[in-house]
C-alpha cells in the first residue's frame, strides 16, 4: 500500500507539467524514502530525474517498494481537474493497476477522486557518475528561462562558456549572432536573485536550445536554478523544490565530429 | 554542424 498526501498539491501539477513533454511514459519508483523517477526523453539525448522526499509530504506511507508505470500526459490531464490550492492525495495498492488521486479543496468542501490506469513500462536506468564540475552557476530561474528563450529566436544551438569574465551564452543563426554574459552579482535584495558563479576551470560546451528551453518548464517550481558545466560531459540543470525534493535535467553536449 | 550524441554515451546503464 502506497499513500501520500501533499498539502501544496500544485507542486505535483507543476512537476508533471515540467517533464511531460520530454518524457511520456515513465516509471515512478516508490519506497519509504519517497518517490523517484529517472527517464530519458524520446530521442535519448537528455535525462530527467526527480526526487520527492517522504518527509516533504504531510503524510507518506509505503509498505513495500512499488514501481508505478505512468503515462504523464494522462496524469497531467487528471491533474488539470485539481484546483491550485487543492490538497492532493495519491494512493496505490501493492498489486493494483491504478493510481488513485484525490483532490480536496482548501476548505475540504469539495472532493474529487480519479483513478489513473497504470501501465507496464520497460525503462533503462542510467548511472550518473559523481562529476567534478568545471563551473557551477546559480541564477534566478526566470533569468535562465529568458536567456534560453531569447537565444532560441537567433539559432538552434548555444555555446555556453564559463571564464573569469562570467558565464556567456552565444547563439548563431541565419539572422545573426547574439551573446548574453552573466556576471556574478551580490547586490540583489534577496539572496536568490543573485547570480553566483563558481569556476574551477574554463569550459566551453555546445547544446541544442530546444532542450534547454524545455527544461525551463520547471521555472514555476523554484525561484533559482543551478547549471553545472563539465568539460566534455552533459550539462546538469537543477531545480530544487523547496522542502520537497528536486528535478534535474541532463543534456548531452553537441560534439564536433 | 556538430553532432548530437545520445546521453548513454556519457552515462552507462545501471
């Protein structure tokens, strides 16, 4: 038996909206420590992982580890039936073939319950090695969203470089070129509005903007985002979900043949 | 145009 109650149910809705376009059919691994998912996108170019800690829920019970095969598009449709202030409870039996979702309004005067059919999904789990990052940048998630969106109107790929000057995003296309450089800041009113750059070595990597743009769908989950760049390795884009967990995206760099 | 490798080139199956 699995049962989890989330007071801030809108986080679940935002999480599913943040990943559903990259991954359609995924396995959620449930254990007494929480809910984990890892999935590649359809083209196997990026990897999406999330963790929701058991202690981030108002109530969490999992008698034995379960794998729930979920069509995220269908789950998103169901979550559309929830109100933005609803409390969401998820339930599944150990050998059941459905996930029950219950939406309670704030005043608990309206209750919706929906059964989502589960599916059997074959998925490959990838091991992510501990990486020694060349550069780690923390910035407002709205800033990241704006950079990748703005550069998408210039080109399809972006060069991201970290140097002493800061972190530079460059795109080139038929209409011209664009560079956006972010420098470290410390003057913002709120700590999370600052840009923090920790560089161990200069690094330059090339990525498809389409995916980086897709990662920005997690913007409503967190006010900040961390971008980890490592020489010749995938970029990692992290959104921490306050008091609950995280969603992480990894994208393979483009490589000169 | 640089090539786009798959993510499994960097992360191995567990």
